[in-house]
DNA sequence: AAGCCTGTGGAAAGCGCTTTCCCATGCGGT
DNA sequence: ACCGCATGGGAAAGCGCTTTCCACAGGCTT
C-alpha cells in the first residue's frame, strides 16, 4: 500500500511563487522560464515566449530564490568584507570603496567585524566560505600571532579550491592578492619631517602591537630615525588601542613619563585627536611646544584643532583596488601585490621644535 | 537504450566535500551526519556516532553549504542592512549597533548602500528578499517621494509573506516595526536653547529635503520657533547634502545672503563642521558672533573647534534596538514603534547672542 | 510473557533552480 | 525534392541539505 507522504522536504509551501508557477502561468516549460528570467545560459529564447514569461513573472510578483540559484550554479552573488570595526572611519572608508566595486559587479556584500580578534577573523572567513561567497576581502591587517598565519593560509587555500578568491589589505604572510598600503614609507616620511623641523625627542602613540599594520608603521619610524643617526627608545613608545580615548590616555601617560618630548607621532588620526585633547588639558601649546602627526588622513583630520598634519592613505581607493584585484582578473594565477603609497599632508599641528 | 547522462546539474563536481562524503567516511547515514553537524532538529544522536561524524568532518575539512541549507530550510542565516552611505559616520554607528545584535544571533549581515536613491533602496530590498534574508533593517530614513511609500509597502508586504521581517529607523509611512529617533523634539530643543540665549536671527543649514529625517528636524525647529512667537523664514533655510563640504558652501551662501544671522542650526554634525570652517574663513568668531549647533553628536563633534554643541542621538543603540525588535520577538504581530529620545549636548560652539 | 513506549538510525522526498540532452521544427543547399 | 543543419523548446537529472516517516532495539509495565 502506498501512503501519501506529506512533504518530506521542509519549507512553508504556502503558495510561494516559484519559477515553475511562472512557467505554468506563461504556458512554457521550467527551462524556458529559467532562461528568460535568469541569465540565458548562452541560449536564445524567442521574443513571444520571452514576453509571456516576463508578463507572468510580473503578475505573480515572482522573486527569484537566491539560495536555490546559488546551489544550482555552485556560486553565489555575494562577496565578503571582513574588517576590524565598522564604526572605525578607517574601515568605513575602505568599505565604501569596496562596495562601489561590488555594486558595479552586481554583487551583494556581507560585512563582518572581528574587533581585532584573530579567532573571529578565521571564523568569519569560514562562514563566508560556507556561504559560498565569490570573493572575500580581508580588510583588517594581519596579526603577528604565529599560529594565525598558517591557519589563515589553510582557510584561504580551502576557499580557493572551492572557487572563491581572497584579497588582503596589507600582507598577512600568506600568498594571496593584496593591496599594500605604504605604512612603512609613510611613517618614515613623517618621522623625517619631524626631524627636519628640529625635533629630537620624538614619541610614538602606538596601536595594538599584535597588528601587522602597527608593526610596519613602527618599523618605518624606527628605520627613518636610525637612518638619521637617532634611535627610538622603548620608553618613548606607548601602546594604545587605535581609539581617540586610548590616544588621550596614552598621551597623558607619555607626558608624565617623559615631559621633554617635543613631537608626538600617533599611529592613526583617532589617537592623534586624543593626543591633541590631552595636550590641551595639559596646557601644552600645539605646535609651539609639541608637534603632533597622525596617520590615515580621515576626513575629520582637517577639522581638528589645530588642523592635523597626517600621513594620508587613499582608503577608498584601497578598498576599491583590493576588490577589483580579485573580481576583475581571471584566476590565472599568480598572487599580485599592488602598492599604494602614503603621502604626508602638512597642516597646522606641526612646527619647528622649540629651543 | 539507456545512455549515461553526464551531470545535468551544474557545479564543479571536483571532489567537493559534502555531507554525504562525511557520512560515508563516518559510516553513518546522511541523515545522521546532518543531525550531528547542523542543528539536531530536536533529535538526539548517540555519543559514539556523534564523535565519529565529527572526526570525519574534521579530517575531510568539511564546510557546510549555506545556500543548500537555506534552500532546504527555506530560511537563510542572513540579515540585511540598508543604509544611505557606509562612509557616513551616522550610518556606520547604526551599523555597528546592528551588527552586534546580528552577531549575538549568529547571523551574517549583508550591507547595501543606496546613496539616498529611493529606487536603489527598493532594488536592494528586493535583492535581499531574493536572498531570503531573515530580516532587513532599513536604516536610512524614508523619502517624501509620494510613489515611494506605496511601492515600499508592497515590497515589505511581499517580504513578510515570505517569512521575513522588516524594521525601520524612522517612520516611513508604512506599517512595520520601527525605531523612532526624536528628530523633531531634539531639533525643537536646540531651537529653544538658541532662543533662550537671545538669538533671534536663526538660520538652518538643512539636509536633502527629500528625506523624512530632514522634514522632521525642520518641522521641530519651525514648531519651536512658532511656539515662541517667531517664524522661520524660507530665506533662512539653505539646503545642503549632509556632507561637510556641502555644509561649508551652504553656510558661505547663507552668510552672503543674510549677514546678520547670529545662530546657525546645522541638521547634522558633518555640515556643522563645514559651517564652522566657513565661519572661520569669513572671520566670524564662534560663538561670540555666531553660535552653531549640530545634530547627531558624532564622536568627532567634541573635537571640532570650538567643541560643537549638538543634539545627541544614541546611534548604536538605535541600530541595536531596531534589529532586536524584529529578531527577538515572535511575529505575533502588531508593528511596534520604539521612540528613542534625542538630548541636547551643550559645548563651546554656542553662546549668548551678540547685541 | 505479551504489549508498549522511548530512543536512535536510515531511506527518501523534496526545497527551487540550472543545464544537459534530446527532439521537433523550419530552412537553405545541391 | 531530399538531406542536413541550425534553432528554439522541453524533460529531467541533479546541486547539498533537511526532515518526515518508518524500522528496530531494548527496557518497562501489567
């Protein structure tokens, strides 16, 4: 005896409008409806049928089923974007650039925030892989954590074997296409500029040391100073967390520890804003007594008081280039590295060292 | 005669690791593997098998197929977030709040930027619908455009019939759960504050009039002034585009048109920053000659010079509440409206009117 | 000792779509 | 007039997963 089985598959079969209902209504086969409504698959469809199908879809209010499409095609129309923090203007700028490119390719963007946790980054990469994202842009910098690199490499490899592409901002020590911002050179230029202004007591308000970006920027400063015959003492480097309030606290600490400092190099603009605030609290004139340089040139840098001298990074362009790299080139395949130079923007927060 | 058909379905069948390969390797059925690796579906699985399956998945490097899961379950693990512009700090703050909630629910977030184009907003809503997003947060304000409302309502209805939920920030004239920021009241409070300080020539640097948010804020000012027996003349309102440079230009225009103005109310902080810049260029002292008030209280508002008096909106909280609204309540269903009050933050950019 | 749950495992029917193969046309070439 | 041969349309086999229904053990009741 054959018993009628009720829907083994799941799904609320509440008269959902599917391709087959459209086909039925238009009096054509499923195949034809598919060819008309979604990419034709290299096949032409007659005008009459074509019009009938469109009309039917319209009347029924048909909305295609993305997951089903992705399953059948074995590729979704989604790209992933992994950042440290969406509220950080550094990352929103990169995101804006990337999203422009995604739009041009008609792709949706999934954004994930890791809050600088390597584990979370890896987790999100895996989830994006599960979502069959076509490409993923790792916009946060890499971590200096040793175990991290190999696990990241493994994830990336798995992802690419699956047909996805990965782009990096900054070089994470793994083979993948990358955009390389000139952290080192930009930082070096800032340091040399300060030196030329006569500053000999230069301190650094540093970001989280676990970040590759921070290491690069710090190295740039170190090397520049060394090239000038000077040296960056450990006690002139205070670590903060890339936020304004972290920068303020660190600067206060710095001033206490080392009151003779005449120049502060903050490793991002947010912390530079905090440094400026701390200096104001401590009644130290900028730039008469202390010069301040930031990094990134966020839109708000020019509105700080005094207007912030900073190392400019074309962030939107970085996001754009990175995604282009993997979306617009066939996977034919040798990882590329595109350098993006940083430039020093001189404004009012720097001046000659006091004597 | 039966001919062997070669893979009618698509997909690179390159030894992809699927659930069934895991099951095979573990020596269990597909059903068991599914129950172990993905939600058990209310069913228990013995410990021995459970362990075997995990081990097999581990060894094979199994990554689940999200689209397939979404198809079978008729629901994805994605939420959508539609904003005007990701680089605008107003929206990044909302996004940050929303993403926190999404993370707590273990959901991925698809972000779309409309650049204030109603058509694009509708398009993205449709695409999110196609992606079978579980929920969508429309974080940009609504448009005053007449046709828009009914089309939006239709989209939302279709989306909800499909099992999705929609939340709005601001009331778009459609029935859906919404978080309602106190645009009107906050703006009114700012206007009254200026009035109390003795200002009688108050001008407004307005945002795009097509936005509901702008209409509300403007109305708040109008009503407050009317309540005080004054009136906001059309010539004292200049429209800009919510950017810093737009604010600057508009303020310059305003100053030319109406040199006697003693207070400027900018409808967001970005434009207030531009106003401050314009005033500086024109050598008008703030607040001695002209007072300035902004709106939103972005993190950078306190760093402007002088520190900006502004109407604070708890943006992260707004994003958080909005997504909570639809994710954490059963669809049992009467649209809720959660008001979120704005508060005036007095800083240094406002002072008594000059006499 | 017979009857029954209860707890576990498996078979298989879809979810909605893409795409391959095959078939019916209508057409021009020789 | 006959034979290809494009051309456009349809049938159907999956894509990888979830979930329903069934089967079968054991451990309990009565």
